[in-house]
């Protein structure tokens, strides 16, 4: 008997390898020796088809901007809307006390360093004073600078491009942390074209920066946008006034009253997409260099003709993008080109971002009927990737991480920032592998199968006990409504309970280590919004069958491998 247990376990290990999601499979939980135990491997046909991704959840810590045209998938264009974070307690320096000739405040702290009205005329030439509601000067504004930092990009490094930055506000809507935003977000509802803050021409690789600088490990490229003078003065004044009024209580709420955020739009160039991972806005003011002992203005050591004798410098307060504030991407694909790809029935596509998903139909009913009474030990699904001969100058790479998820959870998963649990979804992550990527393999999706069966059992119980079961449906406009269903066949049809979707994702890990080992844990799974694609074995051709129910095109059918255990009474 022990040998029989070992054989079953060996089968599972042989076919499916190691897997972390094997809890509850029952491989070591067999009954006593009064039972016959039979382990078996059964294969089932799996069909797939390409489906339009439609709008996807687009709130991310990365902002995408640019335009790229591909010969197969058409034009992809990206821009993003973002709020900026204000650390609570942010303050600006006060005006230098000319009457007492000191930068010390009444608490003997060096907080009054800004250039004010009493300064040298030369010190005031490039600043605008900021006044409170009583017309008292409380600060000054020199300019506002915006840095869009990016670690990487897609496409041609030398494509001449240009982006424009607009201020959010004075429009129909405002960004709201309680709302979910998708790739079909309409920026025109959040800004007005006259609120242009600045424009900047750029290339992904800035050749004006020396190679010795660009090759440094610490170098991070950026697009630097200087706000227009009138916009900088107006916004800087608003921010400083609100900060002055709020004091140490200046926070995101007060900051948002002064500045709603930005919309970054690509308006010239085709060939480059930037991946903006940090936004930094500097509100720049002018201050004196102060003797920290005396609190007086430090004089210049050398004064040229016509210069001010005062030592001054430009200080700033920094406001950045963080996970605590909203950042929403708008993505536009060529729908005609995307639809042409979906129509191809000899394979399926994965196309990111927000392009094409692969929908998978698992034979849940057949598994339940054929293996009725058996225990499912392990279920394996492999999706082969066709090798592409890519002669394109800037070819898109194959998505390295994909999520297999039940159709019913594909929206809520990302909206709620969930992690893969092996029950409603399963993650394939190639980032830690060194072998070639030829197949997306899900070694054990047993619990996902059981999750589908549990839904069906619950629906059957409702129909049996109450005469109906409720299903949640979504109309073409995206409105959710409920419908009562009085038979299980209709229920299966409406909710597509056996449908799964393969989605390219971006996986973030948190590395940890000790003296014995190092490991990394997945802390975030988001839609992959970088350009990429894969052509997969399958396609809608696999759905065609002969009168006996056999596939007409077996090469377009995937195989699901199931190891199960049947328990029978031991013969006497």
C-alpha cells in the first residue's frame, strides 16, 4: 500500500514539478488500507481565442507618455494624469526681518530667510512677491520646474519628440481617490487647453549629456519642463499662500486646493514611449545665505559692478508622485488593427498595453463528469509560445509575467490591488528563470477548478431551494445590474463560469535576506502597460468539431493534464 501512495505522489511530481500552491490537494491524506487507491493521468481539450482587452484599470506608479506605430498592431499613444504629494507639515521660509536685521524668528530658529521688499533692488529682479489676504508679503516665487524621471523607454532613442504639460482643474471633473480610473479616461474632462504649463522637446537618450555622465550607475534621465512665467507665478503664489495659512497642518488636502495636478500629453513624434517612474515639481524661491550664528545676511566675498552685495541662493520645496496619490494612464490603441489581429483564428495574441488578451475555456463540466468521485491531485496547463522571427527595428518583447485569472475577477483583482492566491488566479513569473521562454506553464490550478465547481454548486443549490439564483451582469455602457436565473444552463451561459483570461502583468517584489538565504516576495501585481506581445498556440479554430465531437483542427487545441485519485473498496 505504501508503494501505491508513493507512485501517486511520484506521478504528480513528475508531471507538475514543485509548486507552492498545493495546499488542500490531499496527496498524503489517503484513507486506511481497506481501500483500493488508483492514481491516473487524464488529458482534456482546452480551447482559446483572442479577445479585446477593452478598458483596463490604469492607476499605476508608472506614467507612460509617447507614441509608437507598429506594422501589425497599429499606433499606440500614451499620456497620463497625476496628482502630486505634499508631505504633511511642509512649510516655506518666511521673509527676512529687515527691521531687526535677522533671520531668527521669535523662537530663535532660522526660518526667515526669503528675500523680501526691503532687500537690494538687484535681489528682487527675478522674483515675484507673494502676499497674504492682508496684503502682507509672506514670500516670493522665482519659478516652478517639473522633472519627469524615467529609468527606461521603448522604441527609438533618438526620435524627436515633444510633450506638453497641462494643469488639472477648471473642468467638468476632478480626480477623486474614491474612484477607479481606466485606460479610456478622457483627460478633456479634467483639464482645459488654455491651462498649458509648459512644453519640452526631447529624445529618450539626451546626447547633450556627456557619455561619461550617462554611463554612471547613478545617472537617471529626465525630461525637464520649466513652467511658463505667468503659470509659475500664479501657481507658486497659490501654493505658498495655502502653506502659510495652514502652517504645520499643510497637507495633501490643503495642497490640492492650490494645485490639482498635471496632465502630460505627447503632442509630437512617433517612435518612443517613456516610462516615467517619478514626477518631481520644484517650487523655487529666492533666499539669503545666512550667518547661522548672527542670523544676518552673508555678504559676497567678491562684488562685481552692478551686483548686489548680498549672498543669495535659490531654494525650493519639492512635491512628488507617490503611491498615496492618484496617477492614471490614458492609452489609445488602433482598434482597427487590433480587431484585425483578433480575427486571426490559427493562434491567439497577448498584446500589451490594453490591447489583446487570450481567453481560455477550461472543460470544467467534462472534468466533473469524467472524474466524478475522484480527488483532483494536480492540474497542469501549458500554453506554448510561437517563436517569432522579428526583423523589426524596434520589436516588442514577449511578456515575462502573465496572470491566469477567472473572467469574473479580472477587474476587481487590479482595482483592489490583490495578489495571486492560486484559487481565483495563478501567476506565471519568468523573471527569476534563466532558461528560454517557450511556454507559459501553470503547474497546479486545481484550486481554480474547485473554485469554479463551488460556484456552480452554489448556483444549483439556490435554484433547487429558492427556484432561482442571482447573477451580476454588465451592460455595454459598463453599468452593473442583477438578473434572476431559474436554470443552471442559463446561469453557465450568462456568467461564463468556465472562462479564464491570460493577462500580461507587471510584478513588483520586495527582496529580503538573512545570513542563510535571500528571498523575494510579490508585493504588487499591476497591468503591464509597456508595449509587448506574444503569439500563442491555440485560436478559435480549435472550437470547430466533427459530428463525434472531435476537434477538426487538433493543432489548435491545448491540453489540460489532470492527475486524480480514485478510491474504491478493497476486494476480499
